[in-house]
């Protein structure tokens, strides 16, 4: 029940996504098959058993859960309906988010976020469509994905320093806070092995933030 409560609080069901966007299940499936709309982040299979005055009733149900930000993304897909244009929106928003974060003082020497950023974004697009970022970021959208990736890179780099300075510790705390703001809480059964536990909870404990 704790998992169902978590999913209903932080995600929307496929039914809700379709109703809000006024899109049919067939159209959504078409968008997913053509590679412009993410897959669900969670698929819940339920075996139901009810017992009442009328006797025993058994049923099975499958519920797909999507990131709440995917309602907005579906709107973009509907308005453009062109794979290259839709990918271009993802790429430009990802790049813009990185540039804004770097202008705010977030940095990383990781080549994937610098010289190889275009190749990196292409790989991120694949993960995005697979539903990965709908699971591990708050909105599932390019801005939170870019923030999560940059924060993780900076946290990994700064936490490897043997004797970080006060300035570097301050940068580390900002990066942890950025990751906290952009990443999801994760489902109860996933939290112990999640990036949030390793890079937020454990880092705060280690550096006493």
C-alpha cells in the first residue's frame, strides 16, 4: 500500500494523462512507438480479491504511471508532430538549462557536459524516451534532467577531493541541494539503492551538511 500511495502522490496514471490531454490510448501508443513520447515510469500489476455478501470476486489490473511533467510534453508532441522538431525542443531546453546552471556557478570537468555535450544529449534522449527520467527526476523534463546530471558530476568530482577547502565544500553543498531539488524521492523499495541515498543522504551525513 505504501508503494501505491507514493505512485498516486507523485505520478499521474495513463488514464489521467489521456483524459487531461484529450488523447486516445492508440494515439499515445503511436507517439511512443515513433519515439517522441516517453514510456511509463512504473507499471503496476495488481491481483485483486474482494469478498462480500455476494461472494468472492477476483480480478487483475495493470496501471501505468507517468511523470507529471509529461502532460506538458505531450502537448509539445501534439503541436509539432515531427520527430526532428520534437527532439530539437528537448536538445535546446537541455542545453539552455546547462548554460543557466553554469552561469550560476555550477561546474564540472566531465567531458560529456562540455565538449561532448551533443553526444551526451542524444544519449539522454534515449533514456528520456525509455521513461528513466520520469522515474528519477521530479518532472521528467529536460531542465530537471540537465540539473540532475550536472549536480551528480559535480558532487562526484568534489567528493573525491582528499582535503576540500571551505569554498569547495560550499560548492559541494550547492550541488547536493541542486540534486535534491531536481530528483524524485524514489519509491520506498528503491530508496536504499538510489542516487538520492548515495549522493544526497550519505553526502549530507559524511560532510555534516
